[in-house]
C-alpha cells in the first residue's frame, strides 16, 4: 500500500484569475528556491478541444452525481468526460485554470493551483440539465506519493493564504 499526501484548495469565485496567478508566481519563487526545476505558472481558459484535452491531463475532473444523469442523457461533450449513465455520474471538465507545475529531480511533475468548473450542465441543444454545485469557485485537489517535505512547504503557502480546505498526510498519521 502506497502512502500519499492529499491536498484540496478552494478560492472564492470573486477572486480574479490574475490575483491567483500573482499568488502562484510567489509560490513559484519558493518552489525554485526549494530546488524544483523546471516550474511553470499558467493562466488559461479551456475553450477549445486541444485545451480541454490538456485540462483533462491536469485533473481527474470534478465528480458529480445526479439522478438527472441516469439513462439516455446527451450531455455536451466539452463539459464532461467519463459519463456513466447507469450510476448517474460524470466528471466535469474545467473551464479555466490557474496552475503551478513543479518538477522534481526525478522528472516527476506535480500540479498545484485552481480550476473553475461550469455552473450548469447542458444537453446538446443547450438546455440546462442541472446545477453542478461546484461552478464558480476555484478548486483543485490532488495528491503526491512522496514524503518529500518540499511539497508540504508549498501546500503551507496555500494554507497561509487561506486557500487550503483540506490536507491529509498519510506519512504523518
């Protein structure tokens, strides 16, 4: 069984992407000081097929579940992936992201940051299917399978800024 360090970040919807980008650039300076190289801060809208494909590489998507997603439901493909009509769940594709990618000495890349998801799901005709309940706010969750204390330093920067909603460090339990 592998141990992991889980983290979940949330920022209110009223915070502009540019402000989050500025925050991540400060965190990037610390990441470089800690020896991560290369690093990258990216502020992007995922508004084309290629950009949505890239967004899927950043996250497993925000999971939502609803009776309205069961059966034959033609959800707009650019909003979701992994739609399970039997269970009535899907993964949302983010609309926008502000992220920091850091790379360690073993070339392992870890992403920290914020993603924004759609407020509503619509069908292929543009008709509203349901409210996602996760749209608007900036959110991101991931984990790293490493006891490396440098990752904890980065997550602490998010905590100090008030963006850390939850962390579970299985290495310290």
